[in-house]
């Protein structure tokens, strides 16, 4: 028994060590700095000034709260739409038809796409003089670029949402395909033989069965889109500004004191994500207890 | 009495000679030979904006090769997405307690705000600029050179090239004669051509837009001279409302009704190239030449300038306090001021973006003069007449105006 | 009724696929054209100029094998970036699998106190935003002297990679039956032979998936490499960002294609591992 314990500890140590020292070490430093503790410039205070400034000071309050609203909006909408897009895609592709393999490939194609490239791709396609606008012009829908709606670098984060849907749908798609595959056709056929129509089969058979995986995947996607920097940096605007971009900007301020504020904002972002994850765990626990 | 006299003379003379002897080329180096010797066999880490492959290639070829062949220094060019990234790196190194020669960056292509950020925080090495042999070609007495956004350079950065704000138009769509030559006529042009003009939003990454707005201050207030010197709050408050009124009066006729503006040069050029607006901005003495060759503007693009109030300034190389290869950095900073290389900068065939960092009048060697003449004659037809540009040239003004204008523009024009 | 529904189904799929490919089409057209301005749909000027400017293809007249080799061996920035990205990717992939393997086995097969907490810790880098730890880590690394070092960059790449590798491999072990190992041991095989002949083949597919995730995550790291590498370690994402800042669509498209090329190749060759019946991805449902 003792040997087992030792074996467990030794096996777990290497990855744990890396994550604890590098990841949590970095967070710890960031947290200390957000409290004003910066030994390198001989600052040893501990206070919440940075947090207060970021959220409530005249200079930043508006930027922060609009940024927060934008963040939540973008993350919720992209996660939901990406999941929906992938779900309907997966369900439809399941039915065998001749281009299945190809569509399968296309729908999962975006999985390895780096977000950087995705963002650039959105500009190429959805900007007012982009590919879609040119197609519309050729067809005759519009006459000039200004007739095309503003979909990227806009103040509602539409470009960012499009980018996340485009990329994350592949993630959902792959997971859904694997879940649907492992479920097999049996449940559905049974329901069908019992007289359930397509909608009922979807609502009462398929949906509950894919929900767990869908939910887990949604948490990951939401958390990621909430805290990610690259896509909003390329596709966002100056105002309102998504929080990770705002946080990074603090670090470009020559005043080293401003870094406390940058760290404070980063901690706030991380905390919000944590809260959501905790809610997720709590929800799934209660679900399991229900079942 | 005699002894005392001798003693005093000796003291004065030795003081004189010791000062002569300790006139350093740059902190830590007593002579230029010391510098080249120390740099020999090493590397130089050059951090610069990497968004132009033409500039990148120019640095690699025109500096990288001579550095290796003549000085035995290996060039390591680090492309950045923005100068501010290098500034951030130096700040981080300071925060982490790095000292001496233990940093990562040797040279930063820099000016304006970024320069001031590092200078005021004592994060630069120097003063070194006057100690470079080739600084004899730099017009240090010209305020446009020794002041960077209105703040004294104090030898903490050394010039590389220059840029002057002016405009582009597409000769396939418009005529040179019809282009407006001041803001008054521009206003008329805008109302005659609704939806066909916009400008870069003053703000981070959009200093060209801020320049565009600054120039309005000059014109409306009747002259640029009163703006030179330290920040003058009264003067600013007197004219700012009139400037915002003018900009707001354009709003309805601007591209997208003034609801949104391009944030940087790239976006501006894209609007221009895709036919959404009919003018763009340029800072190169070759006018639309660089962007035409890069393919980001139509080949028919040409340049024009207002007859007055076109801001021009210099950009520089600075050395961080903890640079690992300070000697090599000095060699590099000196090399870029070499007259033949400066002429190569301006030659269209070499694809470089910007103008002279030295004063061409100060060059006397026949080789240098010939190279300069050749470059001047070769600027190409996408360039505006250099005489017009020279007469319209005004210097940039105190840095405080920059922040003020950016913030007030956002409040008074964008959010109105 | 059913037929019509099926038709709508099919058209919807096609439309979806079309929208998904559209950006890729835009990349390719941009990368191989010059001055592709609005409203051109088909570019008026096809050209390799973007690739020449990126120093991937030699100028006209020099496009022999020698010409290519001369160009690449002159070590232009893009080659430096490619070499670094691949090298770092391979190193951290192998390292992460070796490090994660024992832990995954223990997490997948055994139950013990704090298991949930440990899994949570392992997974946290994927949940918490990079910005929360990267900036702090950067300062630490600078003061420890790792800033601007190749191995420093490799080390930090492990952080975002570890969760994926651990998770995937834990999923494999969760579906793994150790009985075969026991049988082999009772038949006299030693530890290494057992691992090599029994365990390894069984977990190989999962390892491949884990390796792919690891490589792709490392391949696309921007903020980490940029900050910790201090610009000294040039990787492809850094070059993509700085090229994108030029606003030159042809250049940006060309380098983006280079950037995503390995990802697409990997996806293509391993689609059978990732499709439906993979034990690896079903591990996600168990989260």
C-alpha cells in the first residue's frame, strides 16, 4: 500500500510541478503585483487600489464596464452559436450521403487553425471590401463596399463572434460526432418506432444524451473566449474594448505602477472565469445527484 | 611665489589635458577604435517594426552585409508588430531588476512617445549620438532633429530617417489640379464629394491621424510658429473648439457618415485602394512610390501636399540601458548615417520607406555627393514635387498636445 | 416530406461547408495575386510576389534547385521561424508525453484522495486566461535569467500543453484494461517488455492524438513565445503577427498559409484517429 502511494506521488509530480511553479507561480506574482507589491521598484504595499482604479475610477470605469459587457456578450453568443452550428451539422451529416467524408473533413478543418489566422481570415472574408462583399457585388446585391454591413472591427464584437464560431464549431463538431457515434442509432430508432417525430426525437432523446459533452465543451470554449487576447486584438475596436486587450494595454504604460492595474484586471478576468467553472461543477454535481 | 605659479599652471594644464583625454565617444568608450574593437566578433540585436518587408530587406542587405564584412558583427534583426513591444520589454527588464549588459535589446527604432517613455524613466544608454563619427552629417542645430515631439533628444538617440506628412490620390480617378491645397479647400472638396473622404483616427497607432488634426490647428490659428516650444494650454484652449467644429461640420459628408474611422495606415490604404475613398496619407518623400511597389495601393497612385503646414520629423535609433552589445550598437547607429547608405535609403529601387536622416548639404565627399544627387533625381512620379514639400515643411510640436488632441478628439468628435 | 427535408438538410450542409471554406479561399487568392482590390473576384494579376518577398521562393530567373537552396540557406527570417517552430514543437511534444504518461496512468486507472483536485489543477491552464500568468511568469523568467532563451521558451510551452496531453492520455487509460499486463507479467515478461509489447500498442492511438494536440498548441503560441522569448526566439506566429501589421493582404495570406499548412496536413492524416470512435475524444464526455 505504501509503495502504491509513493508510486502515485512520483507519477503525478512532474506535470504538477510544472503547472504549480510556472502557471500558479506566474499567477501568484501577478496577484501580488495587483496588490501593489513590486519589490523591483521598492514598492511593498498591499492594498486594493489597483482593483478600485480599474473598475471605478473616472478614467477607466466606463471602459471596464462596457468591456465586461462586451466580453460576456461575445463569449455567450459565440459559444452558443458555435455549439448550435456544430450540432446541426453533426446531426445532418450523420445521415449517410455521398459527400459525407468531405463535409466531415471541412467541418473539423478549423480545429487546428490558430486563432491568429482565423482573425485574419475573417477580415479577408467579411470586411466591407472582402470576399463576401465582392461576391455580392458580382451578383448585384450591392453596388459599393459601403453598402455591405460592418461585420468586422465593429463595436458589437460581431467580427470576434464570427471568428470564434468559425473556429470553435470544429471543436464542438468533433466531440459531437464522437458522442453520437458511440451512442449509435438504437435510441433514435426505438423512439421513432414508438411514434416520436423528428422534433421529439431531437428534444427528448438526442439532446439529453449529448448534453453532458456539449456542456463540458461549452465551458472550455466560454472560458477560452472570455480570456483570449489575440482575436479581439485584431478584430476589435478601441471602444468598447474587450477586457484582455484592455489588460495588455496597461502593460504598455511606461509608468511601472500601471502594471498593478494591468495585473488587477487580469485577476478580475481570471476570477470571473473561475466563478463560471465553479458554477458548472456545481450544476453537474446536482445533475448527477438527480440521476 | 614662483612655485605657486608653477603649481597653478601645472594644475590648469593637466586639468585641460585630462578633460581632453576623458572626452568619451560614449559612456564607457574612450575612442572610436575602442568601440569597433569591442564590437568585433559579436552580435547586434536590432528591434524594429517588421511590417514592411522592403524595410526589413533593406536593413538585412545594406546594413547586415557591411556589418559582417567590415566590422565582423552579426546582425540579428527582430521584427516587431509595434515599437511599443520593445519598450515593454525594456520596462519588464527594469522591473525584473536587470542591470549592466544583461538585457536583450541593443537598438530600437524609435521616436516620439516611445522615446520619451524610456528617456524619462532613465532606461536609455547615452548620451552617445554626438560621439558617432558620422554625426558630423546630422543637422543637430535644427530643432526638428534635436527635439523629438518637442522634447530634447540630448544625444540619447541618433537619427535614421525622416518622414513628412502629405497626401495620396489616384490619378485614374482624380486630377492633380483638382486636389485641395489647404484645409479650407479640403472642406469644400469633402462637401462636393460626399462619402469619399475619411482620415485616420487620432489615437494609439494612429499618430498620423493626430498629425492630420494638428495641422488643422496650425492653419486655423494662422501660423505654426506660435505652437513651437513648450505646451501652451491657453493657446490650445483658444483654438481647439474651432477645430472640433470644423471636423464635426464634415461629419455628414465623410465616409460612413463619420461613425467609424480607420485606425492606422494599413486600414486607410485599404479603403483607398478598394475605391471607398479617394485620398490617403503618406509620409515618404517618394509619395505613393513605396505602397505602389508593395501593391497596397493602385499603381496609378500619386502624391500631393498642401502648400503649408505639412508636419515632418525624424525617427531614430536608441540604445536601452541594459543592452548586451553596446559597442556593436554604436557601430550600427554610425553606419546608418553613412552618406552613401543614406542615399541608398532614398533610392526608389531599394524600396525603403522614408527620407534623409542626415543633412545632405553637409556631405562633401565626391562619392557621397554623387550618390545623393542620383537619389534626388530618381524619386519617381509617384512623388510630390520636393520643392513644394520643402516649403510646406513644419516641425512637430510638444508631446503634451498629442495626448490632449487624441483624448479631446475622441470626446468631441467621435462620441458627439 | 421526408425527401424535401432531406434536400434542405443537404443544401444547409453545403452552405455551411461553403462558409467554412470561404476564408481559406480568400487566403489562397490573396497569397497568389498582386493588387487584388475590390471589386475583383478573380484576381487580375496572378503572381508569386508575396512568396518572393517572404523569401520563400527565389526571384525570377533563380528558381532552380540551387536557387532555392541558396535562398533558404541564407537563413532568412522565415526559415529561422519555421525551424524554431518545428524544433520547439517536437521537443515539447515528446517531453510532454513522457512527463504526462505516468501521471495519466495513475489518474486513469486508480482512485485516491484529492484526485478531483489534482485533475482540476492539471486542467486549469486551459481554463484560466493566459494573460493571468504570462506577464507574471515573464518577470520571473527575466530575473532568473531565462528570458530570451530557447529552453526557456520550450519550458513555458509545456504549460498550455500539459492539460491537453494529461487529459487525453487519462481518457485512454480510463478505457484501458490492465489485465493484459498482469497476464504478461505472470507469463514472465519483465516491466519493459510488458510496456513495449502490451501497453504501448494499446495506448498508441491516444498518444498520437495527444501528440497532435501538443504540437498544434505549441505551434500556435504567440503571447508566450513573444514575451518569454524577448524577440530573440523567432517563431512563426510572431512573424505572422508582425507581417499582419503591414496591412499587406498578399504577404499576410502567404505567411498564414505556411502557418496553417502543417496543421491541415496533420488533420488530414489523422482524421481516422479523431473521428467518431476514438476513445480519446470520448474522454471529454467523462469530464
